[in-house]
């Protein structure tokens, strides 16, 4: 089998990139995510992928037939709706969108978490969020601004990962005591080794470049127990963002979360010591399985003095996140009133002592 045939035949089970045969290791190496797989592992993963694609083919055809694609000429955003829902404006920049046509079947999600919060409940959540922030521009909390809040199914890549973790550390136990006029300190040093096989379920990474990753992470977690098989009916009345970041591109984020979680888990297992100094930490992501999901988000953007602000509500749990704009006029006015009050109090106190 030639190397070109290997490239066409096998894709990385972790990130989906093409694999190359490594002569010295006698296996397949992913140059994108540095993963390595034996020929047997590649063959098994490839057969599974082909079987899944064949099973999904009819569902993808239905998706193509019943989905509309809208494009925003201003920011380039692409929105999906079912054939009975019309999109009039871009949820991101509020400019009119234009019907473009159909999508290909690859954009059909496998799973969806339906909205649980209605638009009215989302508006109520937003108003409560604003009450805790005193110096917001008046227009930010206006009814006209609330009309721009959209229910959007955000595309997410959700991964299950297996991590093989190894960690070595030098740990110390210190004991001190006194005898007569003497003080003693005993330090015992231990060489500690940890090795664990760790499985992570449902690590999410959004597949939209328009929405800030940090904002989507801030409204986590989603409850995957309420995940449903995707049906077109779930899109009725809502918008859906079309992913423009594929699973290969989000894999570094998934890997970092899995590696950091594994590292923390092994470190936290080293208990009972007065000090822990990690000398080596090796975390290897062995296998990643993916699901493409649509997750519910109430989303709103706001432009203030040339700056772009985003606000989001988890459409399943109601968790909120966003960076509020600051009305400097209100802030300066409040500072002026506070200064005037302090000055008045100082004058009254000074007059009292003069009397």
C-alpha cells in the first residue's frame, strides 16, 4: 500500500485530519494533533466511520430538503432555519439577511437539546441581570433592544476522551518537636508516582467563529441527559448557526480541557503531604469520539461607542453571562453626587465643632 493510498484511506480518530504512515513507528501519525495509531486501530476506526456515514445518509437527505440557509451580507454570518421559519435579521449584527438556498448533509447535527426557557422568560432573566448593574446605558435595557434577543441553536462539537496520565512528584512530610532546650525538624522526602486511565464524557466546544468561546464556556454546563435525536421540528421558530469551525480546529481546545482536567485530578490525589513538587506530567489523549450537537442559547449583541458587547443565556438552564457596557455619564454623575454629599457632610461637621 502506497503512502498516498494511506492518506486517502485513514483519518485521525481524534481530530478527523488525514493520517500519514510513519515508517519507523510502523503506524499512523496525525501531523495536526500529534496522535499516533496502530494499523489495527486505524482500520477499526475507518470501518466504523464508513458504517456511520451510510446509516446517516437518508437523514442527511431529509435535512437538505427541509432546511433553508440565510446569509448576512454585512458580517458574513450564515443561519439555518427549517423551511417554515423565515429569518429576517442577523442575530449577531442585526442587519437584514438574504435567503441563499440549501445546505449540504454534513451540517445535519446528530443531537439537540431543546429550548426550555421561552423568550418571555429570557427577557425576565435579562432584566434581573441588569438590575444588579447600576451604570448601564438606558438604551441597553430598552424594549427595542430586547427585540434583538434571538433564540439560537449554537453548533457544538461534544467529545468523549480517554486520557492516559502519568505524573511523578517529590513530596515532603515535615515534623517538628522540642526536647528541653532543643528544637528538632524532621523532613521525609518521597518519590511519588501516579498512573491513571481517565475517561471524560461530553467536553463541549462551540463551532461558531462569530460567538466568543469564553462566553459559551461561561454559560456551561448543559445537561446531556436531556439530549434528543435531532429532528427538524426542533428548529421551528428558532435560528441555528451554521458551524464554520470543524472538529479538527476545535480539537486543541478539547485536548487542553482533557489534559488540564487529568493533570488536576492526579495532583489532587497526592494528599497527606506538606509539600508537593511535580517533576513530570505526561497526559496522552488516546481516543476521542465526537457528536455534533445544537445547544440552545438566547443571544443578544449591543453596539455602544464603537464597541461590541455580547450577552447570552443558557436556553436549558437559564445561566447568564456577558460583559455589560458602562455608561460613563451615569458613573461620573454618581461620583459627582457622592463627592457633593461628602463635602456637605464635612461642612456640617465642621460647623458643628465651630458652634
